[in-house]
DNA sequence: GCCGTTTTCGGCCCGACTGTTTTCAGTCG
C-alpha cells in the first residue's frame, strides 16, 4: 500500500462528501490529510509497522490515524465503502471538469440522472443542461470545453515546456506598451515538476494598452476571461495563462499570493491573523491600514519571517524554519563544477566522447563523467567487460591530454533483477565513477526491490545510485522500495544518490531529497545527457535540489575537480 | 475532522470572476 493510494482514498472521500454538501471543514480535513500523506517521504505502512503514532503527522488526528491503519490492513476503509454506496461510482469524475464543482455535479445527477463523464457529454451535446435552473447556455458551453480539455490531457505540462513557454511570454512582454514589469509566478516559480497553468503578474502604466498588448500574443487561441484585474487565455499548446494586473504598492503581496502554494499561503494568513493582521493579495493590513506589500521581503519581515525562497513554499516546515532563522542556504546553478552522468555515441548517445567533453568545457565545467550503458541494456548497445575496459582506457588517454579538465572514466551499470551488477567486479573497480541503475523489472514487489537496491549499494564498487525511482513523469510509475532502508545502506556504504535532471525523470523527487539530506546523504545532480545540448538540463536538477532543501554542501559535484578526485579516491 | 500562548469547544484563509441573477451562488486559485 503506497502513500499515494492512501491519499487517493482520502481525496475520494472528500469528493463524495463535497457532492453530498457535507461540513466544509470536515472535507478540508480529508484534503489536508491527503496532501500530508502524499508529501510524506516515509511509507505509512512502515511507520505503522514500527508502531509510530500516526497522529503526530500534520493533519492526522485520532479518526484519520485509525482509517490509515484500516486502509493499510485491508486496502480500503469502511467510511469510503459506505459513501460509495450512496452515490453512483463515477459521479466524482465530474469534479475533474474545470468549471464544474460539487454543487452542480449534484444538481446534474438529481435533475438529469447524469452519472458519469459520458452521460455529461451526451447531455451537454444535446443541449439539456441549459434548461436547468441556475445554468444556461454558457455553462453548457463551458462544460463541453472542460470535457474537451480533460480528454486532450492538456492538463499539466512538464517543467521544461513550462520554462520555454514562460521564456516566450517574457519575450513578448519585453517593451510592450503599458507594461512596466512582469513576473511568472505560480507553481512554475516554485519550480514544481509539472505545472497546471502559468500565472503572470504584470505591473502596468496603462491597463488598456497592456491588455491589448497581451491579447496580441500570437499563440493565444482563446480568451477565457477578461476583467479589470486579469486576462485569462488558452494558448494553442493547450496551456492556460492568467495575466494579473498588479499595483506597485501590492506587488510583493501579490507575488506571494500567486506564487503559493495554497497550503503555504494558508499558514501565512493564519499567522497574520494571530497577530491581528490580515494578509491578502493586496498587502498585509492592520484594520484598513496597509502595513506591508511592496516587496515580498517587506511582507515576510512584517510577519516576523525571513524571506522564504519560492521553491520551499509548500508548507513542509519552511515557515517554522524562517521564524527561527534556520532556512537552508539553497544550492545555485553556478555552484556546480561538473556533470556526472553522460552517454556517448558508443552506446545510445548522439555525441562522440570529444564532442561531449568539448560541450562540457564550453559550459565552464571542470569535469565530466562518461557513463555509457552496460550490456543488459541491449537496445542501447550496452558495453560488455572488454569493450568497457577499452572505452575507459581511451577516455583516460584522452583526459590526460586535456588541460584543466578531467574526464571520469565511468559507466552506468545495470542492476539486474537479483541485485547483481551487469559487469564483473574487477571491471567496475577499475573505473573512476560507477553509476548503478535499474532499467528492467520495474514491477518487482517492494521487499524484493529493496533487497535488490541494497545489494547493489553494498557491492563495494558502486559510487552512485542512478535515477533511484526509475519513474518517467506521466508515463511510468516509480519503482517501489523502502527508501529509508536503501538510504541507510547508501549512507553506510558511502554511496551517493543521483538527482537525475532529465525533465521526464527529475529523480530523486524533491521530498526524497529532503529526506536523504536529513539522513546525512550526499547527492549528485546529473543530466544523463545523450547529446551535447542535454548538458543544459542541469538547471532542472538544481530546481529539484532546491525544492528538496539542499545546500551546496549536500551536492557532490559542487566540488572542484581536485577535491572530487580526492573524495573519490578515499573510497 | 483537526487543533490549541483565545486549549477540550469553537473555531477553521481570502478574494475575484462568471453566469445567472435582480442580489448571489458556484467555482477557482
């Protein structure tokens, strides 16, 4: 039983309670619990087995702790089963349609017997929804649009696409008439691994001109809303962008409000409330008087807090840390001195050894690890022992001829089903940098997978665990293992954990970075480059590391080449 | 259903926009 499954159960309970019009605070409790559980790096099942008191988790009280135990034991809980019997099984799907909430879902069920997305589509297409009191033709159209969006899965986009989109919008706004400054906020500013939409704050000198300039942005396909405060559009790519007009006096408060996260904002507002203040997107107020708002720093300070980097604003302890002055000094892109995972055209890369190294040097690095695949990855033309030894010799020879640059002769060796490595120990022992990764049998049971990873970690020849969870965001689920046990084994064996910067992977995920740091591990941020341009993906790995509270000292490849050489030779 | 320097009861974050209404409910972030 995964934490995400427990979270899904709590969310489903909340969905049903909402449709039933239950107490909003009870519903909120289930939502909070779902989030709390979903963010947890330790597995609930393990905590329960160890006899830990689950009510110590945020948002979990007696009742929910009991339900967690029930879910772990039986895969479900009575509350959910009872609720499910009271409504058609797929009615909660209706809530996924943008613009459709619990109240209308209930009305649609009661008046039109709509029980599923399919029913909804049929009714909307037949023009039946407009006849319901409180709804009209536009509501019907919105529902049809919402259904189309849902079907096209134009939901969340990856961090790379979001970054490109943000960049393009920035180019458009630069020098636009009526626009003084702008900033992309929302989950993109927090560097979340996927982004639902883009929130752009715009300070204007001329609102009318600014709105006109915005609407002239070429990729806009549809204008969703256009009021005095904001312009909402959908781009041809399916991405929704909200432009919000902000006054200079409220800029900082608006930045905080729209950057979120929602949970983080709630913590701040509660804190303000306790001080007799009110915090909203216009500022921090005592009565009608604005006491702060121009800059984020000013607002945080008025709340008795250090400025909190956006990446940390997830209600994961950052407000408490800011209060005590304990915030981490987060790692930055420029702290990195080299890349520790790259392939060449000898296996499945597109660049030669020389091209990859040259590209790394151009990026100001001091070293690059060449880590081609081992033979088990046949589709990548993985190397056997002899071929790898020859490759390593060639890399070393090439490296020796370079001034002020070190090419580490490495490998990305496969961790086979049973935890054995795909190459001989003596081959691996002779390399500078050994990344061990899982590329097969992703579906293994948790206990087996845990043993498999620990065996690799304890092999004595592995430096780093590559893309530890093996996930492909939106395509392949993470493998299941007991992270705390594997991390403990890594710590014991002096094995590093990779933060794979490839946008589809971003693996280690943020909450596990944070957990690994707490357990005293060191991470290596690496791009898994398959072509020279992939080296630029490093930025995305840094974003994950920052979301995981990592400092410069928590990341191996912030070391200089000389220091890295020394560190690795100590193994 | 959770939670506590207003602590075991009585609170629980805040505002904008849309579409449908003649003053507001529903939804979203």
